[in-house]
C-alpha cells in the first residue's frame, strides 16, 4: 500500500464518486471506491479532508492506530460542476491533476459534432471506459441526475445521443406537482399492474423508466442502422441500481471511473 496511487474523481451534480487505484492496475481494479453528496459550498480543505477520511477504512485506523493512506501522486477528474473545479485544483495541491476535456488523447473521435466542447466530461469518461472493456460500436446509458445516452460507431466515432430528466428528478417532481399523489419508496412493486396508488406510482416511475431507457436505446439503434449493428449496450450511473433492464444491457457501475483510469494512462 506504500506505492503512489492515483485518485480518480467523478464530480456529478448530485453525487461525487472517487476511487483509489494503482497506476499499473487492471482496468476497473480499485483499492477503494467511495460515493458522497456533491457540496458546491465546500472549501478546498473540506473537500480534501472529506475524500481522505472516506478513503480510510475503520480497519486501517484500528490496525495502525491512525488514519493511513498510500501516497497519492496524481488526481484525474471529470466534473460537470464548474464552480468546484478551482476548489478541486486547490485540494490537489502537491500532486499533478488532469481534468477530462475534449482535447485529450482518447481513442475516440468527436469530429462529427458541431460543438464537441458541450459534451460533458462524465460522458467523455464513459466512452473511454467502454473502450477499455469492449470493442465499439456502443450505446452508453448513464442514469444520474440526468439520464444520458451516447452512441459510438465501430470506428469509435461519436454519433450523438440524448438527454432526459433523471429518475429521481421525475419521481420527486411527480410528488411535488400532483396534489393527490405522494412520495413513495423507490422499490419495485410486485407487478407492473399496480392495485394501489403507491404501487402504481412505483410501477410508473420504475418500470416506466426502464421502458424509457430500453425504448430510447432501441430507437437510437434503429435510426443509426448499420452504424450500431451488434452494438454493446452499457448501463451505468447512480440510479441504475433501482432498475432491472433487459439482459442486452451490460451493467458497469464503475464505468466512469474506469474511463478516468484509461484517460490517465493515455495522457500521462
């Protein structure tokens, strides 16, 4: 545990996910992973302390009598929260830092996009993660604050995608805007055919969202035709654990982190 490690950080609108990895580790092989709520008011000191405290397990503290971490030599970051980027840079004082952006060496092409700078860093990392695990073409679904869809052809050329409101946004909006409805636990009901208001909301939100994701992927594949023939369909994101998608989907909960790992190697 004494060799220098990389800290991979994916800063999302709702949650931040981080992982500790050795530079020479296999794709997806992490020493630790953590997830915590994104705080746009955090200072650099608070951010650094939060990440380091969460990366130290109670077993570490008990075994060594104090919090202990391997030295961190480099931070690789994807962020969709611009206000936090200077905070993260300051928190990374003493180590090199790489922010994901469109001009990195990546192995995929964005030249078909009129505004490639608008593609989020998390989506760029997801594409890199998919390329680390399989050969294109791909459809990549990331179910987070928003649910994003990305499509790449067999030459790893980005074709386009879609963005929809996220599962939790839809669920909370329904409860907030419909006077006779109410918030219910996000757990699958016994049947798609709900027989109470609670089970009908659960069915509509969860099974409805599964249908949205599956239907959008089918439409993307149909419209792209041969470009997405035999594509691998990846599913990732913080809300994906609520859903039971069709067997065609390959669930990769750490896809973004794997992409950060790959981009770090390609841009050493």
